[in-house]
């Protein structure tokens, strides 16, 4: 399955081209530069892999949650690319992608969502579509109840909010992974799991989790 | 050459197809007005969230209307600024992704150049040079336009834009969002002789304008009237009329002065406030008397739309480049745009 993998919901761009069983990747920490970075790198990857867009079968795209603007850059690019060739998109959760970027059996994903909150999810590896805790927006001090497992913490929140998170998990076995963001290898692992279905470019929906972004007039009184 | 235009700078998603030979083939628009109304103004994050849902369905609609396919496209023009950063990025990302996929070029369009050139979507279309009165929600400028990218600012508002003044005054009068069109509708029933509001900078020799004082004057007038009890519909309409008379008067006088100062004989009006009927009537009357030709965009293309972006892109095909890394420009001076190179003679 030749595919492009892309996630732009963090300060990193996870970008790869998977062709003939090999992953060509250009993951990079670019902070705000997603728009400048992605297409030129994609062009290079396609050249390296000696692949034309017409030979791509699916575009795997992280659909959040994450930084809103960055997220939309990747999703917008993926929509345009897919629409051009009538290609299917395979939306995968950015949190699942972080989890799949570790080699942990029980990854516990916590991403810094700013404003004192985290995007949180818990997985059993390779059961990506049946998360133990589904992606949600919570404060680090109020983690949902978790079954007893040997958890591996991953994601940016473990360094952003170390105390409240570790405190909330003090009764659990916990190791912290250095993996903080999704990688192209993690995205590919999700895609190859066969657990995710595809949609058309127009059907792509984004997962923001933070839905209250402003007050309505009557709420401001 | 067939150009797809994508506009997403504020609260309207617009897509259009413009053919350099046959003109505008189709355009499709989704306005988010109803969504933002509950918030009393545009919420940038919600605007972006909506744009990304709309661009592709609107694109499909445009292609269908024009009976074209993606393979027929030669270039994609998109609004790169000025406007809301996050909203601009949505249209820019989809445009660049699509152009990359189709292996065609992109043109980053200046939103105000789109407005400025939009009268060229009407028939008859203006020839260069002309004076442009650009009156939108964010801008109020008079310019001498000698050609594409040859924009000389003659005067501009020193504070609020005319559209902004309409909207703020409407809000102050308790009119439903978005206020401009609502205020102007009420004004048509108002008595022009009951109240009189100041015309800021009308007599000054330069071409700059100011509209924020007018809003304050309305507030003072409202307070005065409220001393006789709650304001009734008649009084509200009369205040609207006085406000609109003042704005139209200023825009008319400054436009006339700009024509005189520049010696030009053509006036082009663009931007949302250009839809205002009273403004059009005043300008038309003046123009008929002075033998000036006035041009407006089609009424439906005064506010934001994809057609003006496709058109501006088509005019700037010589600046098209392959889809690649891109940036947006939330603030962007119109005067900084490069002029068009004269056509190269075939060797
Ligand atoms: N009939 C009308 N009379 C007066 N004002 C109007 C009328 N119709 C629209 N407007 C005003 O036009 C403005 C919208 O125009 P437009 O879409 O060109 O501006 P914008 O895109 O918000 O601003 P900009 O293009 O400067 O960034 C609003 O302020 C609106 O109130
Ligand atoms: Mg506009």
C-alpha cells in the first residue's frame, strides 16, 4: 500500500512517503512553520521514493486533537492532495499516532492542550480503535479511572504538567517514554494495522475536543 | 487559461472559476453570518473551522456549474491576506495541496486587489486609469489606479472603516448582526430632515476621512432621545437616515475631490458598502452631472467572494508559481504589490 502519512497537530510535522515496503520520512520540529515546510519536503520524499502522486493509494492524516491552526494546515493540504486525484483519506487520531510512535504495550497519551488542560487517551497497543480511554480534554489533576496496567506515559504533557499527572497516577505502575509527538512511523503503523477506514476528501472531519471557543452574546451578560 | 479562485479571509467561503477568454464561468459562496450572529461578531476560530468544511464542496459545485473538471484548471488563485491568519491558512493549504496534486501553479492574491478589480466582473468593465473608492468592512480608501499593481493612495480613513462604522452604529442602535445592511434598510424609511449629524473632515483639503466620531455623535443623539423615553421605530429609522446621509455625503465629496485632484474621469466603487443603494444613487447623480463614468461590481459581488479572487489571479498569472511552501499575510499593504510587467513581444 503506497501512502503518504502526515500529521501537523503539534510543533512537529510528521511526514512520510511509504512506497514498496519502505518508509521515506521527513519528520521535523518546525514550531510554526508547517505551511512552509510540508509541500517542499513532500516533493523531495516522492522524488527519493521514485513515486508519483498518481501511484499513491491513500493519504493518512492525523485529524487531531492538537493545535487548531497547525492541525488545519495538514488537513487542508491532505484534502487538496486527495481531491486532486480522487484519493481516499484515512483520518487517524493524533493521540493514537503518538501512542503508536512508542513501543509500549499500554501507552498513556497526554498532550499539552494549553490553558491548564491536556488531551488525554489510553490505549492497548494494536487495539487502536478500542481505546481504553477515548480521547478527551481534561485537567491533569482529574484523570479518569484507569485499570491496573504497566502504563507508559507519552506526549508533551508529561513535561508540561509532570507533578499533577504523576500524582494522579501514583497508584499505577508508570514509566515515562521520551516520545512526545506523533512520528511518521507511528502514523504508518496505524495505517498498516488495517483498523482505520477511509473517507473522501470532502468528508474529512477534524477532532478538536475543545469546542467552546467563545461566548455567545447572551452568555456574556 | 482557467483559474480557480478560493477566498477564506474572513467569514465567507467563496470559490469561483474565471476564464481569461470567457470571463466568470461560475461562483459559489457560503456565508457564515448566521453562525457568528449569536456571538455578536466574527469568532476567528469558528470561521476557520467552517472554512475547512466548505472549500471542497463549493469547489465541486463550481466545477459542476461550469461543466469543467479539475483537469481543465491551469492555476489556482487563493487569498493570502490581509485577513484572519487562521482562516487564510485554510484556503491557502487547500489551494496549495490541490495545485500540488494537479501539478499546476498557484497565485497568492491580495484580498483588496480582488475587491478593487471586482468591477471588471461587470459589463461594461472599466479601463485604466481610474479612481477607486474602496469601502469595505475593514478598509476605506481612495486610490488612483493606473494599472494592475499601480496603486497610489490618495486618501483613507484615519480610524474606522465605513463598513465598520455602519456595523458599530447598528449595534449601538440594537439592530441585528450584521448591522450594515440592516441599518441601511431602516434608513430608507427615515426622515432626512429630522436629525443632522456632523460630516467629519468634509471641508478639509486632503482626502483622508474619519468615521469614528460619527458613531459617538449617534451615541450622544441616542442618549438625548432616550430622555423622552425609549426610542421608537420611527426615531430609530430617522437616526439611521441621518447617519447614512452623513457617511454618503463624506464618501461622495471625497470621491469628487479625488477625481478632481487626479484629473481622472472614471470612478470605480468596490467593497461591501458599495452595495449601499443611497451611496450608489448619490454617486450616479454626481457622475451624470460631471460626465464621469462610474463602475460597480455586480451587487452580489460587492462583499467577499471567490470570483474577485479568481479574477485577480487571472490578471496576475505572470506571478504564478508552483505549489510549494506558503505563508499568509494577515496585514499586507496594497501598495506593496508588484506592478504587472508589460506583455513581452513575441520575438
Ligand atoms: N447595503 C449596505 N449598506 C451599508 N453597508 C453595507 C451594506 N452591505 C454591506 N455593508 C457593509 O459592508 C461590510 C462588508 O463588506 P466586505 O465583505 O467587503 O468587507 P470585509 O471583507 O469584512 O472587509 P475587508 O474586505 O476590508 O477585509 C460590512 O461592514 C457591512 O456592514
Ligand atoms: Mg472583504
